[in-house]
C-alpha cells in the first residue's frame, strides 16, 4: 500500500524529487520555468484558495498552476436567483 503524503507546514521545505536536483532557472515539474506574477484578491478569496490548496496538499501557487493547465477542473455552482 502506498502512504499518503504528509502535509507540510508553511515553514517546511518541499519534498525533494528523487533523483532530481532543484536548479534555479531550470524547470522541475513542467517544461517551462515558473515566473512571478502579482494578483489582487480579497481576503476571502485568498483564504479560500489557501483552504483548497491545503485540501490538495499543494501550495497556492501550484494549485493555480494546475487550474491554469486544466489539471484541476473548476465546477461552476448552479446559479440562484440571489446571484443577480
């Protein structure tokens, strides 16, 4: 049986990928290097993104990366008459 990965605390380093060394400027998981971007979010949206990333055992950055790549799908909730 495979073990479920333990959740790491915010101050812990990410787990190293076996056989790979992290090199600045070199892609690790994808075929391109990540770049820094800035987003403006409400505190509520930030808290929800952090909560979702914890559920997936990912960083917020990696969750957004996977959403952008279509690896994590978003489901639009049914609309209600109050959303108008």
